[in-house]
């Protein structure tokens, strides 16, 4: 009887193999994201309720981007917290409301938008959202488009002439001040190229992750994945050793090849072990543990950051050793300790 059952199961197993057994990572290809606008017949300055919706497999988390206040032609007023619901087929739908404004008539498209999807294995993937097209109608009606005669200039009483002259001077002064402020702001605006050093980029990214408040939302696995990925990326850029695609054991072996202080190397190994415990062992930490992980990540970046050599240091060295020169400009360079 057992032999007959095995013979009956064999064709079924072969059929499943031909159809394709579900593989890890295949679920993320099923994720879709859309941006839609609720309502129509908008005019200049009207609230534009935009809904960002992501349909994704169970066991994955959606990370929405923080939009700037000036988002292309749009002005972003607020973004609501993300909400998730479970669908009948087991997948999830996560959405967020975006309150935006447009202050000119015409047809506009939202800028390119990307959301991040994190799965149970700690892998991150980006989903590009198609732009939404918004049409803003003019507040002018057909009757308002007819030309009318210009009314004659009103005659001001002589007693109010000084008041109007004063108001005109104040308006000119305000306009001049605004022009000078805009010119100074444009002159001091940073260039489009990011000239920050790797440790500066890493510390800024850790601050951004902290602002997401993922542990407070129960998204511990996503929090630990982002923090550990930031530290791995920083060490890879600083020491030139691949760390993003390696396991923790492979990273331990790589540490013997780089000039890292032994205490820092031990802290890094403990940091990676704690991250793996949450990402792969289904261990749920507390909010305090997540905050301590972030603090440890900052300490690792600070303790392993290379030395920064400025033009003043070069000039001082030139005074002690012939052959050094400096042009007085403040430039940054890194030299690993």
C-alpha cells in the first residue's frame, strides 16, 4: 500500500516541479505601487488629496519616502502615517495620504516617486511609482475674459500724498531687501554634487532612520535591516572590502585584512550578531534595544572614521618640512588611521 501511494505522489511532484515551486524573493516581483488623486475640478490652491497605495506579499514591509516641502511643481503640506490591511488572498495593501497644493493653472505630473520594500530575509527592493496627472482649472469664467475699459485714475487728496509716498518707499525697500536675500541665498546654495565624506553620509543616514521611528511602529526587522545596511555600506566605502553581500561570518574573516582597531572590530562583530538575531532568528527586541543599536552604529562610525587632513594641517607641516605648500583653501582629505 505504501509503495502504491509513493507511485501516485511521484507524478504530482513532477508536475509541481514543472510548474515552478515558489522561490524566496519571488514575492517581491508581485508588489505594485500606484499614486492616485481623489476628486476633480481643482482650482489654484485647492487641497489635492493624493493616495499612495502599495500591494505587496505578506511578510514584507513598505517604507514610504519623506517628501520635501517643494516637491517639483507641488507643495506638500503633510503625509499621513501608513496604514495596512490584509487582503483575502493573504497579501497586504499599505497606503498613505499626501496633502498637496498647486498654485498655477494647467496640467501637472507628480515627480518620480520610489518606495522601498523590505522582506523577511532583510533584502530591500525599490518600486517606482507611475506619476499622477493633475489638471488645475483657471478661476476665470467666460465673462471674465472680455476686455473692459480702464477706469480713470483716482484723484488722491493732497493730505494723503505723504502717506502714499511713504508706503511706496517702504514697498521699494522691502522689494530690494527680498532681492538681496534671494541673491545671497543663491550664492550660498550648495552644489548639486555631494562632497560629504563617507562617515558624514553614514551619520546623516542614521539620523534619517531614527526620524522614521520604525521601532515605535513595531517594525523592528526593518529598523535593524536599515541600520546594519548603513554600517556595512560605510565600512565598504571606507576600507574597500565588500560587506553588503557577505554573511556575518565572511565579514569577520574580512576584518583580519583591514587596519581596524581590535576593540572596534569586536564591537562590529557584536553589532552584526545582534542584527542577524532580529533579521533572521525572529527575535523581537524592545524599543530600548533598538535605540541602543542605533547608538552603537554611531559609535562604530565615529571610532572607525579616517583622519581628516585640512589645508591648515598641510600648511603647518610645510613650515616644519621644506617642500610642503598650501594655497590657503579649506579642503578635506581622508587618511585611514
